[in-house]
C-alpha cells in the first residue's frame, strides 16, 4: 500500500516537472512573445482609440459639443439606445430559456437548436439584413400584407430592432450553456424532490449559480447591439434623423467630409465601449472571487 502511494506521488511529481519543463522558455523567447503581443495591442487597439479622441477634439470643445447636440446626432443616439434597450431584454429571455432547456433537459432536436443559436455567428450581418428585406420589404413575402395594414418594418424602427436582435441573440445563450452544463442537474433535481416548482427552482437554485455568467453575456450582447452596423445598414434606409443609428451616423458624416463631427460621434461609441470594458472586468473579478469563496466553503 505504501509502495503504491509512493509510486503515485512519484508520477505526480513527474507530471508537475514535465508541465513546468513544457512551459520553460528562454528570456529572449518570452520577451519576443510579449513584444509581439504589445505591438499588436498598441497598433490595432490603443492607437486607433487615441486617434478617435484626438480627431474628435482637434477643433476644440465647442465644435465637439455642437456635433453631439445636433438634432441628427441626438436622434442617432436615441435610436441606438432604443435598439439596445429592446433587443437585450428579448435576448436575455431567449438566452436563459434556451440555455436552461439545452443544459437541463434531454429532447429531440437539441443539437439542431444549438446549431440555430450559432447561426448568426456564421451568417454575415449584411445577409441577415437582406433576409429581413426579402421577408418584410415592399416586394417581400409579407410586403403586400404589411402595406395593406399600414405596418412599416423595413426602413423603420421595427426593422432595426429585428436586425439587432438577430445578430445579438447568441451571446447570452452561448455564455450560459457551457456554464449550466458544467454545473449539472443535481441541485435542481434536489429542489424538485423537496417540492419546489419549476419557477421556484430557477429563481432560488439556478439563477444564483449563473448570475455572473448571465451579467457577462448581457454586457457582450449590449456592446454588440450598440455597435452593430451591417444588418442595421441594410434595413434602415439611412434616413437622417429617423432610422440612422450612431454607427450609421458616423459613416454618413465621414462620407460628407465632416471629419470633426464624425469623430465626435465615434467618440461616444468609444466611451460606451470603454464603459462596457470596465463593467466586464468588474463582473469577471466578482465571478472569480465568488468562485474562490465557494471553493473555500466547500473545502472547509
């Protein structure tokens, strides 16, 4: 028995040594890898971000503020926030339901549902926008019926919301599915045995275990919703002051050589992205701390 224990300890030490040896590199290689990573970070992320703010404030604060309070800019900001406010809660409901069904139940067509969830990742946003035009446009499948009912979807707010929902709905579901699968079903089954109903089980057992992953998915979904360009560009019609979101407003201003105004509007998107990054980092830290606390409690 003691010999077997010593043998296993020896194997464990050997594995640890191999693991360390496999990751041991010379200082030159380490600094080379670090230098390449930092170069990419500076060239492709940091410099463009700095350039946006430099160009936005090149003509001074007065020009910057004027560009943001201009009616078309305010309309674009409101529409961008409206699309996010509508699409994120819809994707929240869908993502939680889909993840719960996939992770906690067995049913025919589960793999097909997972494939459908991944569909927006493989389809170009422009193609998604064209699909909505073919469905709801004036010459589309439902175009005549919608026209008779005086309902506008394409080149109107509903079309923008639909396009935004389509391109963002995988984010929450894809964040929750592996998390729920890793947690298993034991706690939910125990709650059911104790008499809890479905909603009670979700609210008191499932939700506390997925809350940080859920927040992370919502943050990513919101960031994509506010920055979406391709699908929204197809269905919006580029009507200034009515169907232009902030990314589309930036494009129009830049094409009209209004560079200061374009970068001012782009700086708003950059600020939203930075705020999203800060919140994302906070959620990741809280999730890591929560995992450490739960591991410590289990060990004790």
